């Protein structure tokens, strides 16, 4: 009788662990399939391949760009973007503000005049 009880408890424990694993995988797949929006600043990019975005909390997110990714605006380092993604793949990238333009180089100072005699 004691062996039968231990067998029943073992079967229930294994069944519970298997069900927990299946539910965990289903939650991960559901989360990956739900579109998310990340807003932040472009910190790095490889044209047509990927983009790294630093959000307002300081966390960096890396997204893959495919031929199906919709891009609205010009992506460049320093630009403010909103990235809609599923998992690590960007579905849409909207550029809401460009990077600050580089300052024009300063003109060289005029050469001092030669002393007059």
C-alpha cells in the first residue's frame, strides 16, 4: 500500500512539472507574439540589418531590421525613435526627432599682421 501511494504521488508530481513547463513555454510564445513599442535614442545601427535603442531607463534594446520592417524617417545614431517589435524583430520604426546636427567647424583665426616699419 505504501508503494502504491508513493507511485501515485510520483505520477502526480511529474504531471504537475510537465504541465508547468508547457504553460511556461506558452507564456513565452504569447509574449514574443505580442507587439511592443520601445521609445528611445539610437545608439548604434547597421543599415538594413539591426538597430540598438537606449530607452529612458537606460536599458539598451537591439532589434533586427528585415525587408518587411516599415521605416518612417531617416535612422541615424542619436535620432529619437519609436520601435514596434515582436520579440527581437522590428516591425515598424518611426523617427520622431533627428540627431543634433554637427556643429560647423570654426573658421581659422586671421593671421596676425606683420609689423609696419
